[in-house]
C-alpha cells in the first residue's frame, strides 16, 4: 500500500523489465463490497480478486468463455405444451372439432420442434407432451363424432 487509497501493481513490460503502476484503490467504494472477482481498477482488460479489504495480485481473463453461466438456459417447446392443453380441453369442449384440430396442429408443430431440439443436441424437449396432446386430440375428436352421431 502506498499512501492512502493507492496500491502498487507489478507487471512486466515488453522488454521483460519490472514496472510499477499505481492503481487507484477507491476504498470508500470497495469497502462495502464483498469478496469476489471485479473489473481491474487500473483499467486493464482483466478481473482482479477483491478479498473484502484489499486487491490481491490474482487476476483472470474477462473472456466470455472463461466465465461460467450464471443460470442454465431454459429450452421450451411452447407448441407442444399448448397442444397438450387443447387436447385436454377437446375432451370437454369440442364444438365442430375446432379444439381437436387446433390441438393436433400444435402437437405436430411441437413434434417438429422437438426434432429440431434433438438435432441441436438438447434432447426431445416437449416430445412427450406433443404425443400426449395428439392422442388426447384424437380421442376428443372421436368422442365428439360418436356423441354427435348418436344425437343427430
């Protein structure tokens, strides 16, 4: 520590000689911050470890590939989910087979999306929902046709 609010950072120049850079410490800002990796206060394209009281000599690259994902990506198959919901609804309300047809179309789109996700390496996301929705849409359509044929 040199003086108040400054620390020394050693680095090598192109010729291999040691060079000392004075890096602003900004104690008022960092005193309230917990330990962790933060942008280098000297402006270098690195992250430096802050131990909660002072900067350490440890640095790491700020490359996007060097950082872990903070949360996993959520892959969804919305057509399969909506197709399943409409398939269930087609068992209850299926005027003119509209609900069954909409469920069947969305389930086919959901199966196509699941195939694309498998090809991209994500697995068959929503494939089961799409198949279940397609089966329910078919049962709903068949039940509607049977009931209406007996009534009319």
